[in-house]
C-alpha cells in the first residue's frame, strides 16, 4: 500500500518523529518542543505583557489603527508543553496575513496545573482582550478565539464558556473528545474515515470544499475511530501520545469543557473554520464537530489538507503555507 503522506511530508514526519520522545517524560518532551522552529514574518509591534495574571504576547501589524479584528490565540502542545516562543512564527503569520491584532496566551501547563487551570486562563485572557480591545485598536465585537491542537480545544471550550458571543473560532486539528482517545466511550454523531482521491497538496482547497459538503450533508460515513486506527502510528503525532496528554490534563472525559464534542448544544457558537490534516488521528473528531456545528445551524467551513500530518501548520511544506494563508484570509472576512 502506498504511503498516504506526500514524499516531502513523509521525509519531514520521519525526521521529526526520530527527534521526538515517546509519551511519559515531560521534561524531555518540553525540551524537544523548543527547537527547530522557523522565524515568522516581521510585525510592526510585538510586546510581552500580562492579562490579569496570565502572560501574553501581543502582535500588532499596524499600530494606530482602529476597529480591527482581535484574535486570542492558544498554542498547542498537548496541554503539557510549548508556549509563546514555540508559536511565535504562527502568530506573526496570522497577524501579518489578516491585519488583526493577535494576543497569544501563555496558559498554565499540565501536569503541574491540571484541568481546569488552562481553560480558566484561556477565559481570563479572552475577557481581558475584550476589555482592552479599544486600547488595542480593535472592535470589542470582533473577537475571534483560535488555536492549534490542544490550543484548538481551549479555543472551542472558551467559545462555549464566553459570557458574550465571540465573532468566530479558528480551530486547527483540535482534540475534542477525551473519552474516545482514552478508549472509554464512543461519541455519538462522529464522522469517521472518509474516502478522498489521491491529490497533491496544491489541490487542498478543492478537497476542503468536497469534505465540507460531505460533513454538512451527512454523506461521510464510517467507523468512529477510523482516523485514529489508520494514523495512530507512523505519522508523528501518535494515538499513544494523545492518550497520555489527556491523562496529564485530567478532568472528566464526559464534561463538555474537557470534551467539547460532547457539549449538548452547539447552536450558539460562532462562525467556525476547522483546519485538518488528512493523515491525523484527530481528523475524525474535527469532522464530527463540523457535522454537529452544521446541524446546529452554525456557519462552519472545513479545510482538509491531504498528504500531511498533525502539526503541519507553518511547517516548510506547501500545505503548511497554504493553510496559514487561507486561515488569515478567513480571519479577514470574520466579524
């Protein structure tokens, strides 16, 4: 059987996996997560500060402007690693590409600070950003939550918890159901393995459109754990890593602020973009969430990129660059 990854993605995936520790050693994982990051574009103003006790980094591409979009960004890393530095290039790219002010949150990490510490920090930063919007040259009614991987989970949960609606949520390959990852239950309404034609990375937009249609109409079918079974090993981010991250994070797997895929009502959520990697154990959770959002009447788009693995956003791959540019374009049209 041929490899599902593109040749370039396979070479990068294998190199990254060889240098990345297995689950279990927090110190080793954190050390590995720091290196190998490329620099992002220049942004007019980048400053570190504090949002009611939570460290933040603020990216402003055009100081002095008014009524702009404000993006509150939560980094990935399984809730146990990464921080402002590891996601600096991504935040720079989003700010430069969208014209929005980006506030990146340095929330507390597990296992030292298990759930709900990260979710509480995330909500604190959102509320601070909304209160400071005018001072940041932004419209308090145009606040978007965003994040990759575990940060995408935090963005989703923050949108669920926000006392006032947010304008949008940008979710990049988020983990959305702890119970499924830890093998304790099967969620309802999950969309699983979807068949896609063999495509190059340059045809990602067409694939995204087809996938979004399948999710919205319910024509995508299969096993609830199809992507986890197919890509749980040999594609950098493993099912074993994900289960271990959930264990460190803690919380009740059935709680919607742990597993937002299990939230009983999604009808009040804002315009959403889900950016997914086709060769990712988490792919089906993202598709399931998109399907539930669509059924709830939420404006939801899915960008599914073939031939790439979890963590591809911002990597030196055509799909990584395309995904960042497409996400920035989506932000420009939000709010």
